[in-house]
């Protein structure tokens, strides 16, 4: 693959000159630190599977060299002296003549050294903070950027230029911890994937519109960008609002997925109502697949729970969840209730959904839909009602309150064997349900949780979420499927536009 990318002229490595890394200390030129944005850039390049090197001049002060070597050691980068033999040092480390194009990023304020090796090895000079032509920019064919944050997008632009627009650029926007989770598994490479995708972060420090001009597909985790939800309408961060305005004005841009498509998964009541439609998949003599039975509550003190639970087909214990499913701090604050009287003083945000508690042998099946492919993993879950009663007995059966993102009431004596527990699940039935949900919700990447009810063997979907991490599925399987789902989404949109 690397040899193929080299033949195509794709950028596979970046050399960072000390002039773009070091900043002088205020009032004391002998004290240096790193330029703002250096470490985030290095993390982005590293996570994007790009070769990275640091170079410095032989005359550089020892304390500054120490700073560079510390950063190189921290991120496992190659650090070397810039001289006439620099190429001879770095090329063997990065794959010799098969290493593809290499970018040499240098401050435009620094006069470039005369290095014939740059031409010989096809190094591409990119100048940072352009304030006019430098000596080096007249001698070499250079590109320019104003900020370090622009470099990943510049790499994508150069790759498209050198290869005749053969690749698609996927711009992604999500919180840093989410990016790191995906990127460390190789999901966001800058070097093109086997199906022609390049991934670039959309930076909040740059105008979004200028970045989106060079993007073919937008990938977002909008549920990370919610500030509040009122009357079923989310208020997004400024960055997400800017993205929405751009998408409204450029409806031919492929987005995974349109914000309106994710709204049902933000609302536990709405998704429960969607799941009622699963009944059309059930056939006589087969297992039943369905959503959990539920009851909406606006005020815990004004409901006749005895009658209300009976009308909804619910029996105690029940699990109580906020109606808002994600995006706010207390969306995962839940409780398991054993007695009718305990609803009245319950500390769960309102409005809420009282959901059927299904005895399921502490076994949860997590399903992931990546385009038209469906994967699953088996996980340990909350125990059956009789065990929960034992756990709550010390509190005289008071409600078990918990945050589902942090901890769950569990029975540590139960061991889940993922190699044998899948015998009890009807994979065809759940796969049919996954495809039904994909068509119904119009989502490209989403997940849902299934439990199997003891006794009836009903397959019950208890949760649906957008763009999950799918990290329980091996990366060598899930990541190519993820890329394929994004590519197919783009190709499908182009096909529909051509037929319109």
C-alpha cells in the first residue's frame, strides 16, 4: 500500500523545522518554549498515521535542542540535524524511495538552507506565517499556510492535486477524547485508505467555511456538541451551529448524518415509539423482537402509578431514565425502582421514561450498524430482578440510583462467556431489525443494545445511539467497514443527484 501511495505522489511524511516549533520567551531570548498548537498538531499527525520528523540546525542552543528532543521522545519521533545529509538520514527510516512525498514545514521568516537533496528526494516545502517571499520560497516551489492547524488540510489538498482528485476528503468534528478514541485505532488516516478516503479534523480555531470548501464528506458526533435540550430541540455549540448553517446552504455536501436524522436518538420516548414498528418483523413460530414497554412521566407526584404501570403492561421492578437520552450532564442519571411509593421522591430528571426491566441473565448484546454491515459484541450487564432485590435489601428496597456512563448495579459472581452465549440469540432476526432501523432512521453508523428475556426469549431492544465507538469489534474488521460505510454514503448521494 505504501509503495502504491508513493507512485501516486501522496504525502506520507512531515518534517517539522525547529523554526515552526520553538517560540521565544517574553523579554528573554535565551528562554524558549513550544509555539501554541505544536503538540496538538503532532498528535493529529501521529494519530493520522503520518511519518513525523523534527530537524534543527547544528548551531541551535543546547537548551532548545533539549526541548525538541523531549518532544521527539514523548511522541516517538525522529529528531535529526538539518544539513546536506539530512535526506540520507531520514529516507531509510521512512522507507527509502518508497516513502512517498515528504513535506518540510518551515517558518517563512527563516531563510531556507540551500539543500539540493530536497529536490532529489521530492521534499515539498511549506512555509508557515507567510509575510512575503523568503529566499527559499523563490528558489523552491513552496506552498504556504498561516496557522499550524491548516497543515492537515494542506496535506489533503496536495494529495488531491498530485493524484488528479482521486481521493475524497472526510472532515470530522467531535470532542477531542472521541477523536483520540477513533484515531488511535487507525480510523482517521491522512494517507488515503484502500477505498480512497482521507480524514482531516475540522478545527474550531479556523473559519469552518474555509475548511469545508475542500471537504467532500462531513462526519460529526453532534451528540457531543449539545449545550441543552428544550421542547425536544437541541441547542448546539457555536461550532456546530456554524456547520449546520453551512450545510443548509450547501445541500449537495455529503454529511454523515444530517442533524435532523439523529433527533430520534436524542429522545428516549421518541425512540421507544419508533421501536413499536418492529412488530412488523415478527413471524408466527419465531422469536419476538420488540422495544421495551414504557410509560412517560412528566411529574412523579401526580401519577397514579398502580394504574399507569398496569395500563402500560409494566410490573416492578422498573428502570427509570430521563427522556433526554444524551448531550446533557444528567441524561444518564437513572434508577431501578422496586416499590410504587418510591416513584414519588425519585431523583431522576423530568420528564422521564419508565421502562420495563427485563430479566436477561446479565447478558447484553451490543449491535453496531456500519452502513449495510452489522456486528455485535457480548457484554456483562445488570443482573436479574431477584439479584437486584438482594443488592437493594440493605437499603430496605430503596431505589438503586446510578449513572449509566460510570457504573451499573452488577453481580460480580456472573461470568459472561462470549463464545457460548451467542447460541441463545437469533442473529438473523436482529440483523433484520438492524436493517429496518437503518432504513427507518436514515442513519449510516449507529448502535443498539439487545437483551433476551428469560422465559419468553423475546429479543428486546433497550437503547439506540448514534455513532458509537464500536471498539468491541476488532479494528481490522470494524475500521474497513466504517470506511466502506462512509464511501458508500457518498457514492449513493452522488448517484441520486445524477438521477435527479
